C-alpha cells in the first residue's frame, strides 16, 4: 500500500525519487561512460560543442530521469567527483556551451501561425466532450498506481471541480472501476466529473496534437497532457496535485480538527465573484540581497529553519531569506492577477533529502483561522513551488509545462523558477502566493533518502546558477510587432538549453506546447516593453522626470475625500478652482525632479479619526510631488472600504494590525521604525496622520540644493530643534540608548526624512545596546509601562534622529537647527497648532480640524498666487503669473493671518524676519518663475479663478 501511494511527478517516490536499484546502477554505468566521453571531447573540441554533436551524444532515455543526456557535462562541470581535473571541482555556472541551431518558431522570423508547422487536422471539437462546460475548475493528476485516497477524495468530495487523470503505460486499465466510478465511452464519469485519459486515448489525441506525441511514456512529463486537456476544456483554474496529498476536507477523518480546511481555501481562491485578495506582504529591506525567498518560516512551519525542496542550498541557513522580523503587513491584489498559489503541506511536507537526513519529521504549518495567511512571494525574488498541490490561474497557464529532460524531483521546481522569471515579462502584475495547508500528507512513505539525494543533485548543484542565469536573461524583443510572450518563452528555453540546464527535447516540446495552447484558443497575456519601464524609486532623476510626464498625460485630479456621504477633508474649498495646483506642481517636477528618491509613508487608522487621514490625503494629493518615489498609506485591517473610496490609485495602500501587543500610538511608533521595509527609494519621509502639507513640496524644501554636487547628490535637510518641549522626550531616548542621547527634538516639522539604509543600522544598533531583539517585548514593554505614566516619554522621530546624529556616516546630511537658521516648513501637525481655531476646549473635533486644515492649505494657495513675496533687490517679480480672480475676496490680506505658518511651532516663531523672508523667497521665486513659463505654455489656463 505504501508503494502504491507513491507519485509520479516530482513527488516522494514515483519516477523521481524511488527509482529501483537497477536504475541507479544503470545511472552509475552511464556516468562512468559519459565521464570518459567528456574527457575525450574536451581534448578534441574544447568546451564549446555544437548542438548537433550534443544531440547525438544525448542519451535521452525514455524514463526521462537524471540520466540524461548530459550526465557527462554535469559531472564534468558540477564536480560530483567525476571531474578529470583533480581535487578541486568547478562549480556549475551555466555558461553558454552550445548553440541552438534550429529555426525559432515564435521569434523574429514570424509567429507560429505562419510557419506551417501546425497540424492540418484541427483536433476534434472538445465542445462535444461530455465534460465540456461542466466546470471551469480542473484538477490534474497522473499516476501509475491504483486510485489513491487523494484522487478519490478529489473525485468524490470536490463537487465543483472536474478532474483529469492521465494514465501511463503501467496504470491499471480498470482504474475507474477501482475508484468506484463509471466509465463512459471516452473514459469519463460525468457524475463524478472525472476524465480518465487512457494510453490509447492519449495516442488518439497525439495524432492531432504533435505536442502529445513528444511526451515520453513512463515519465512524470505525461502530466503535461493533462494540463493541456484542462486548458482545452476551458479551465479558469487548474489544481496540479499529487496522488498522495490529501485535500484537508471535513469528510476526511485524518484531518485534524480546527483550522482552515483545504476545501475552504480552494473555494476561496477560485471564487469568481471576488475581485480582490488580501495577501501578506514580505518586506524587502536594503540588506535583503538574496535571490530566493524561503516562505516556510512565515507560513508558520513548526520547524523554524525548514526550507522547501528546491531552495538554493546556499540560502537554507540564511535568516534574511526567511523574510524580516517586524510588523505584519498585508496588501490587496487583484484576483485576476494571481498566477500561482502553492499550498504548504501538513505532516510530511515537500522537503529535500538533505533536510530529511538531518531533521525530525513530521512538521506542519499555521492553519488557525486567526493566524494562517496567504503570503506573496516578492516579485523580484524566487520561491520554489512544486507539482504536488499548486493552483494555476489563467494568466499563467502557459507556465504549466513540466520539463522532461531533467529529473522528476528537479522538473517541477525548475519549472517554477522559469515561470517566475517569465512572469516578470508580463505587462501586468502577476503574483505567486503561498497558501496555508490545502493538503496534508498523512502517509509516511519510507523515503529512500540517498536515492532522493542522487535524484536531486541538479537541484543542489545547479539551482544557484539557474537563478543567476534567469536574472541575467534579457529577452529578445522585436519591435516589428511579432514580439510576444510566446517568443519570450521560446527564447528563454533556448537560452537554458544553450547553458545545459535542459536538453533540446524540452525546447522542441515547449515549442509544440505553445503551439498547442494557441491552437486551443488560449490567449497569451501581453508582454511588457522593457524600454518603457520606469521606476521613480530606483531609476534616478530621468525616471522621475519621465514619470511626471506620464502623469500629466494621464492626469488624475485630486479629489475630496468622503465618508458617509459628507466631505471629511479640506479639499472642497467651497470653491471650484480652474487651476489645478497639483497639475502645476507636476509640470514643475518635469524640470525639477527630486535629486534622490523619497517614499512618503504614513501609518494610520482610518476609522478612528477619518477627518485626520482625509485631510492629510488631500494635502498629499495637492502638494506632494507625484514622482518623488512611492506614497504608501498603511491602514488597519478593516479600513479597506475607506481606502477603496478615498485613496486615489497612485497612492499605494497596505494594511497592518498592531502586533507586539501594542495598539494605537505605540504600535504606530513601532511600525515607523520599520518604515524602510515597504519601498525601495533612497529616503523615507515619515508623516503622522494628524498632519497636513501646506505648500507645494519642491526639491529645495527637502534637500539642500545649494550643496548639490556634480554627480547630482544633494544632502537632505534633517530638521531639529533644541528648545521646544525640552526634556519631554528625553526619558525615552535615555532609556533606549542607555544614556547616550542628544536630546534634540526631531518632529517639529513633518514629514521627517530618513535615509532608508539607516533603519536596519538603527535597529541593529539598539539590539547591540540592549543585547536583545529589537521588537521583543523586553524593549517595548518598557514603553507600554511608561505609557501608563504618560506616553510622552517616547518619540520614534527623536530616537531615530538622535541616533542618526551620532552614528549615521554613510551619506552626508544637513542637520538644521531650526531655532538657529529656520528652514521653510512644508508640513505640520494640525491639532497642535493652537495659534489657529481649534474648536471648543481645544478638542480634536472634526469641524475645527477641517477648518484648520483648509485654512492652512488655502494659505499655501494664497501664498502661491496672491502674495507678492519680497524680492531680493534686482530680482524681478514673476510677471506673467495670473492672479486668482478673487484673491481679494478669498485671500484677504492673505499672509497676515497665517504668515508665520512656515516658521512657527506652537507659539514660537523661529528666525529673524529677514531670514524668514529670504527663505520664503528662495522657495517661492523659482517656483513662481517656473509656473510663469508653464502658464505661458498652457495658454488655455489664462484666467485663474478660485
Ligand atoms: C481520508 O483519508 C484517509 C487516510 O488516507 C482515508 O482512509 C479515507 O478514506 C479518506 N476519507 C475520504 C472520505 O476520502
Ligand atoms: C465569493 O466571494 C463573495 C464576495 O467576496 C462572497 O460574498 C461569497 O460568499 C463568496 N462565495 C464563496 C462560495 O465563498
Ligand atoms: C458613518 O456611519 C456609520 C453608520 O451610521 C457610523 O457608525 C459611523 O460612525 C459613521 N462614520 C463617521 C466617520 O461619521
Ligand atoms: C472654470 O470652472 C467653471 C466651474 O467649474 C467651469 O464652468 C468653467 O468651464 C471653467 N473654465 C475653464 C476655462 O475651464
Ligand atoms: C540651536 O540654535 C539655538 C539658537 O541659536 C541655540 O541656542 C542652540 O544651542 C542650538 N542648538 C544646538 C544643539 O546647537
């Protein structure tokens, strides 16, 4: 019975692992012969061998196993002891060693449609198949054994799923009867919605579809026929599973009680009325430079250092490859952009032989409803997924092809890496997710660990090289209109053939696979034009300029925020303005991009005080540059509705819940300590919710542009102050740094700006001082305790700033003592601004907050359009700038009332009047002059009304 549970496709046992001993002996024999051949070949030809030679050398054996073909090359270059060169072996690097000489079928020379290679006979209309249109969800399995519990369970219990079972030569003929299912003429049970594809049925299909003919018998690769069949039958979701993985369902007695059931997860992931999925987001910090991500830790594996089969060996001990510590962050993704979902497997998960040899089994994953979460693999990293319990969706069906010239325990993993690379070619986002356990593997197969080890050798020795080759691959792109995903798929497989990862049979099969998908009517997703891809965060000033141009071309006006039908923000202005300040700022950005990228990050709770967030979001729409980097709002789980209604599409939204047992303000503070983790820009601007921007944020306000160097680097202003609230925050600083603090106050002006690379250093620095992990309760319980005594003892901004002043040396910054030389403030706290009307009793009531916010934002507009800033002697005022028609009405004596908003904190006004005028002029004059030319360009904006 145990033997019967073994599977075909890269599973435990089957063709992959449990090869009979005569096979291993055969392999050894082949290896010896091949070594000798390589030795001769290398003498005769050097390392470069032409394709034709390799083909004739290839001993592709019909078992599709390790074998093949280039056992010689494997041993010669991977150094499994077969190297002729002596004790030190060379690592396999995936260097090009041969050329693909056949004609490309999807490349520049034209698409498959025109090369005449498609069969003349179209396949029979599958619409006449009894199961056509019975369901859109297809489970695919291949087997050589009698029906397993797993297969029976899918056929009997998953009502809205169809299943195709692909037989191989050894599969029992009475498979369907064994399972208790009836058989129609075509081998189907229409009640169970199961299709059994017998060998003879497959032979029939192969007459019409060349791809099918290429699939070797007695190989896991026959599963490819099942995928093709499901696609042909109009599948929208394909469950690629293994016949010893049981779906965790209510009816199954082995399923331990509690937790999310696999059946629930399957229903949820394939729910077609759902458009958004909430997934856990993995933060990519600066120090996360590994190519691959190991998801098992974040999936709650009960063995902390577990890794999945296929994880590059060099990373199995890497803590950073298991994701960061820090707060839980989630994001919503479009269901239609989900490409693949890999289920983890309880009890006997899919791990490699090295893991099995030195770890206790079994182990399981988090499945409790409260904690189990679907996790997104970061799109710039790779995580292995297998063919044992994986869901594939329409945008990624082309990626189902399992290569046949690598071992069965290698095939599905390499498929996953190749597909993840190709997903980056799509024009749309495409997500690879890890899901809580849909399946469990209750049977404990006796593993032949050494057999598995041998079968997995390419995984161990070539995966690093594969990932590097994949990352470095640049697809052919043909502007002639024939560039397509099909062409890029073909190109990548040829690239891998030329580097000896796969053999030419896989290239041919992929070509026929792609042709068969085209024939089935499958519509390949559109590909990205790489020349058009820009990234304001990592791409430099040119990308930020181009970003601004594109924003103008697809202009999106700021919009007021609403809740419960009434405006909660400040942007109504009660006025309809014909001038778009936001647009003007974006025009300005084209010529005046930020010298360094800056992400703006806010952690907020929308439902607790929506007026605060609403006002802030409006001011960001109005005054924050659109292409400085990324704008990211992190809300509470539960704030989704607010976000959908009020946050414009160019602002990214994520969700979090306050973990570490610290709700509210302390949770926010802790979160801000991880502000580096959500984006990629050089700087992170951190802002509080009860804050508003008060003037267009131009580079001169954020960076000291007078100190810009030839390379375009300008130091950021780090604004601090020494008298305001003196002593108030020092307790926290003293405690955190064990007395080593400056007692400067850093949050008098918001947003605060920090180098992204400083955050990990800061966290590591605090850990060193306390000899404790940063987020352990030890550190933070202190603040919980002090919170009871009065939360004022801690400010994340003061902690970061005081640490920065002492320890940050990687890049220059311009520390400004505001008391001394006032910089112009572009954002400030609203409720603390007691100089303005603050409602009865100074309470945070929405009305007074809105009024305050509006006044400040309006003041920014008045300053911009109505107020003649004093000029330096001899510098002409901006002449062409039109005035608001109703300046006198809307901005009566505009700068008198709020005049010192840019220089004021609480009641104290910083700097001398002369200094302040100078600083104001430095900001407004160039901006106004630039706007002047914008106005001249855009003649249509001739009158400006408020
Ligand atoms: C559940 O799994 C067990 C163990 O593999 C099996 O014996 C049983 O038949 C399964 N139950 C159902 C309803 O398929
Ligand atoms: C599918 O999703 C919709 C919208 O979220 C939900 O109302 C419905 O209950 C879900 N259906 C199932 C079967 O889960
Ligand atoms: C919106 O309306 C709901 C239901 O009447 C109420 O519970 C909620 O507090 C309102 N939200 C705000 C921000 O007023
Ligand atoms: C200015 O705004 C008003 C009111 O929104 C509108 O009726 C008018 O057409 C606008 N004028 C121009 C030139 O866009
Ligand atoms: C900041 O400037 C004020 C005013 O000149 C001065 O009193 C104070 O000592 C300065 N602070 C520091 C830390 O230099």
